[in-house]
């Protein structure tokens, strides 16, 4: 009886809506918190990357300033010995110096005719003095032609391809040697492989998870810790290089390849430092937080969602179970409430209104509803005769069947707008809404006829 009141669709909706609402709220909350955490982590990464490139800039500039200082130390400390051609003793001292410094590839002294007089070759065995038979003539070399024109106390650098130790370009620093009569006697040249500073730079970026590049103004990779085969940054990151060149001196941006943080470092920051081949004298310190599988959640929303599900699958299962529980509780509560509400209005056996609710509805209909008065409705009081006799003789089961038989005949006869009130055990009130007394009499006669026909068929 009660199940007929609540149709199947309503029953499902009582469960589905709370279930979906709970599930959606918890998932959205979890996603919101995860996005907040991701954005917070990304903000920390961005800040950290900026700090790293700033720190590396200071390191690189200090490194180059140290190289210039070493170059001028060799000039001032050995100027007169070089002028006096004390090459053997100088070579021994320079070999010890190169071992102590441990960052140079070669140290040269070339006289004003282009002849190499000293060459200290630094390898894994330390500083080696090359014999005269292995010394070269630089007369026709570009770096010699330009360096021999230098003024006293000036320095130059030139980035060249490193044919000896392939991989990292060779940076050459030169300074001239003048005698007291202001005659040029030769040049000191230091060959510096940029890869020598990588170990220190790796330590700086080890905890950041990013890749470091030291890039020339032409896009050549001077130093890197990525182990990549490309010798030019432009080839590896063409679009990003173009974007970097549009910034003034430093910047940060995201691309499909990752998060790029960079800063310019000018090597021509003093009056004694110039470059030979008209380069800008600028290097770029670049840190790339790559869009790798490990970091994909910071760049790809789809990967973030997949990662969110993988990382929170236990939580999601819990939320799913919680949502099912909430849905079932709401459904059971709604069902219980509907049942209570139903029995507060209806008689459980006959489905007629009970006495309390029925009379309240009748009062409201006759006196409170707009346009309704006592005269535009009819009432019919019913008392089922013989009910006590049937109960006593055949039992209450047959008495109940008798009541239901009468009530069903009434329901099959009256209109949908009319209703029945059960006043007591065998007493009922039929309310004909908006029906005249004459029409109510006809309807009552129709009920009597149907009941008589029912009795005949029952016999």
C-alpha cells in the first residue's frame, strides 16, 4: 500500500541525489585543496628558480672576474721575466700555478712574432710543459692578430670551438705584455673550458630538479648539466630562445617544454674587459624546470587529474563509500518520513482520510478556500449495517473485507475531486466537492446500485 504511493523513480531519486551531492562536494573539495597545493608548490618552484639563476649569475661573474684577476696576476708577476725570456723558470712556475688552480685547459705565452714560447697543458696528470717541438705559431690566428693590438692593462675574451675536448666551447682570455718603453713583447693567453665550473653549479641546482645552461649571446651552450648532444641552445629550444631575447635582462615563463628562468650576465662590466669578435659580452644563465613525466602535473591539467586520482584513490574510495552511506541514510529517512506523513493523513486499511485530517480538510474547504461555501458541496454519512454481526460470526478478517468492499465501490463511483473520511469503525463520510444535493442523491443511488450488484455476485 505504502509502496504504491512512492513510485520507483522517486525512490531512486531519494538515493541518487544525496549520493551525487555528497560525492561531488567531497571531490570538488579535494580537487580544490589539491589545486591549491599544486599552485603553492609551483609558486615555490618559480621563486626557487629565480633565486637559483640569481645565485648562478653571481657565481659565473665571480668566476670570470677570478679568471681576469689570474690573467693580470700572471702579467704583473712575470712581466719582466717574460721580457728577459726566462721561459724555463716561468714554465715551471706556471705548471705549479695551473695545478693549484685546476680550472684551465692551457696557459700560453706568445711573443710578438706569433711564436709560442710557453705552453702549459693541463690534463688529469696535472700541468705538463710542452716541449719546444710541440709549440705552435699563432701568427695567422685571429686571436693573435687582434690581441697584439691591445693596449696595456686590457683584457679580451673569445669563444671558440673546442677541438681538443669536444663538447664544451673554449673561452680564451688574453692580455698584452709591454716593456717599459711601451713596446709590445707578446701576449699571455689562458684557455678556459666552461665545463670546469659545472661541479660547483651542479651543487647549486642539485635540489631544485631543474637543468642548468650557460648560454652565449649567440645561443651556444657554454656549460650544462643535461648531458644533451645539442651544442646550441637555439637548436634545443628554438621558440623559447626567441622569447628570451624579447626580455630586457631577466625573466620567467612557461612553455610546452617546461618552466624557463633566466638572467643576463654581462662579462664586459669593467673598463679593461673587451671582446675580440664583436660579441655582446653577455651570457645567459638559464634554469629549465622541464616538462617531464615527473613534473607533468605542473603543466598539463589532464595529467594533473590522472595524478590526482592515482595519488588519492584510497580517499576517493572512502568518499564513494561515504556517499553511498549518506545516500542510503537519506533515502531511509525520507522513506520513514513519507510513511509517517502518509499515516498521519490516511486510514491504513481503507486509504480514506482519517478522522482528524479529513475533518480539518473539510473545514478548510468549506470556510477558508476562496470561493467555497457550505452550499456548494454535499455530505453523505454512511454507517455499514451488520458489521458487528459479521465480526462476531465470521471474524474480523471478514469484517475488514466487508468494509473494503464498501469503500472500493464508493471510490469507483465518486469523482477524483471527491473524498472519503473514516470517522470510526463502520462510519464514513463522503464529501462531494462542489456538487448539488440533487446530483449527490443521484451519485449515492449509483453507489447503492453497485453495492446491490456486488452482493448478488457474492451470493
